[in-house]
């Protein structure tokens, strides 16, 4: 263990995971949901701005490759539209961009509904003009087909305000064009909407370069997730769910055919997309949802990763199985190696991460930061060896902030300042922490950061049905892919990867909101249908019918989960 060092500051990693699944309808070429560009103009730009403003702050930012590709596509679409009038393939963004608004009454009502999909307290009620428009919009939503004349002026003001609300706080504070539009408040012209589109285009184009510059300056470590955000352990072995959940109900299929090969494909494709965007190969990987197993860690190490990370409950399960669990365990906040591997593994402090994700939004920013720092100081006081300790705080980098005042501006600014200046805490990266001495685990109990299990993605009736449809499609793929020419094979492999995304299974289940479940059920079936078509096959009839319906009311709309059961 070496000499204990009780003078060194304890290392803290803030790791923000940026991810959106592919919302592109492969049949129509239209984006079905706008969350990629909306989070880009609000959250991805703000998260970069906080770090740019405080050079002493450091963080890890993880990008999913499907997000990288979609940001680039949106940036090119907006640039093409502004340059030579090319169409924008997102109905919501197109409504802002086009000189004329939709003519069809149903399309106009649909646009009104969309412009209400935002946090009421922080993205709507914050501005009187937007709140007034939204009140009328809610009446329209409650009385569909009422014959009320939805005027062009109302629609223009509503769609403009929606996009203004979905801008980052850093943009509102610094961009004179945005300030002018917000001060104008109503009566937005075609010129105003075009000016806002120019701002959006600049923000989209700047996302990747800004993070690349932060990485080149050594302030941020950029890491990656395998290509389409699949749950790798389940691809490799569906029955791995039973390691942490022995009685898990399983799909009728006992295995995902060719899953080990597909896991390697996602890893390599993810590395390729990342390297093309950022110009270097990442040192680390946040596997989708922190999902790990012995087989997954072996594949990640074989791919050359120096580190991977998962959830604290996975560590708890693994320590308990190995008979290493001590409560409280002063060795808990450590780097680990697993089995015969030398790759460093880090495990999320679920309590601290969940405080940011679910509790602090309702606190005053300074009070929340003081509380978090107090928890960190308590951990420091219990460290057996400060020089070997590492506290990983890992969470979604986008969905929490709309629940905070000012998009989390006050909390995040204060957090970075306090941690950058704290004498007993040192903000660092996982790549640097990978140099620390590691504690050894004989193996990991397969699981994810959500409760240490895979129950969010398998083991419930609708989730299992989703897997059965995917297995059926993979069998069709295996039977047809060798007959395709290289270009067609490439298109089919990418489409299969989109179908293998974890996001579909996240939303299936009766505990999620029915409206969102319906959207993801529909888009998942479209993705599977497109796969059959790319293979030159007729899709099965049952893909024409919904199988997931939801009906619950999860906190944060179901987009976020706590790491531990409450």
C-alpha cells in the first residue's frame, strides 16, 4: 500500500455524460424528436461556457457517437439553409427557419403542442411574454379542432420564444442579438426568426470545436461511449442480467445472436466517430449506462482503453460477492482493477451524483454547493490514504439543468469555483487518476449505474418484447447480410446498431409516461422496419402495431433515474 499520505488533496472527478439517441426517421429522413439540437443550444454550450470561464476547473465530458453525428448533421442543415435555402429536416426547427408557417390546421396545432414541451417554472413562466403565449397554447391543446383561428403572429411569437427559452444562460448573457429579441418580446418578424436561426447555427457549429479546445488545453478529458449506446453486457450475454437479479424474467430468446461481435463493432465504430470529430483517440470509456460485466471490461481493455467507469451499486455487489465489503469502507473511493486486467475501473459515488441530479435543483445554488462540499469534506476526513483516494461524481450532463433556476448557472458556477479553490480537494480527470495505485476485484457482478442491475432495460414484459423483436431482426440480418454489396452492408450494419441502442428499452415499461413511451415505441419500430428494408426483406406485420404503452409518471419525466433505489 505504500506510505499513507494524509496531506495530499483528495482527487475529485466531475464526469458529465452527453448523449442523445438517433431521433432520425430512416424512412422519411426527418428528425422525429428535436432534443439533440435543443440540448445543444442550451446545455452543451453552457457546460462548455462554465469551464471556459474558470480555467482552474477541470472535468471529464463523455460523448456518445450518435450525439456527435447528429450535432454535425444539424449544424450542416442550418448552414445549408442559410447559405442556399436547403430544407431543414426537423419540423420544429423548420417552423422557425421557414418564412411561411405551416398551413395545415393539424400541423399548426402540433406545433403549438411542441412549444409547450418545456419545464414550466424555468423555461416558460420565467418570461411573462412566453408564459402568456403558453397559456393560450394550453387552451388550444385542451380543445383540439375547436376551429379557433391560430394566427400566424401567435405561432411566430410562440415558436420564437420556445427557441429563445432553449438557449443556454451563457448565450442569453453574452449575445446582443438574443438580448434584443428577448427585449422585443412580441411581434417577431421573419428577419427576427432568421437572426435567431443564425445564432442557433453558430452554437451548433461551435459545440465540438469548443470541447476540443478545452481538451487541447488540458482542462477537459473527453471520453466516449460505444457507438449507438448499447448495453454491451446484454449484447454479449442476455443472461448476465441474472448476476445481480437472479429471478429476472427473461425474453423468449436465451441469447442475442452474434452479440460479442456486435459489441466489438460498437466499440470500434465509436472510436472512429470520436477520433474523426476530435482528432485524437480517447483514453477512457463510459460504457452505456455504466453497464459492465467481466466480458465487457475485457473487450474495452482489448480496444486499448486505459479506464472505464460504472455505478457504485455495481461496486457494492462486487465487493460483497468477493467478501471484501466493509461498512463503512474507507477504501470505497478508489481506482480498481478487475480479474486479470490492468485497465483502471472507477465507480460512481451514487449519493453525491444523485444529489445533483435530483435534489439540488430546488436549493439556492450557494447552499447546494456548500452542502455538496460538506459531504466531500466528510469523505476526506475518513480517507485511509488521501493520496490514493478518488471521488467520482458522474451524471447526465443535459437533462437536470432545466429543473434548476437559470439552467443551473448559479449552481455550476459556484461548484466549479469552490472545488477549483479548495485546499483539500483537487479536480482532476480519470486519465490522470488512472495513474493511482489500484485496489483489486476478482470480478464484477454484471450491472449498470441504475441500481446495479439491468432492470431498466430487460426483465419487464414490454422490455422483453423489445428484445424479442431485436433478436428476430438480428436473425434476419444474419441470413441476408452476406448477399449485400459493401456499401449496402455498411448501411445495414449502422441501421442494426441504431436498433441495438439502449434508449428504446429504457422507455418501454408501464412506469414511464405514456406519451413519451408511445413516441419511442413508434420510432423503434420504424428503425426495425428500416433495417429489414436495407436488407431487401419485407418487415414482419407485427412491426405495424404498437407493443409498448407506458402509463406512469416518473420523476424528471423519466429522462433521469437515481443510481440507487429510494
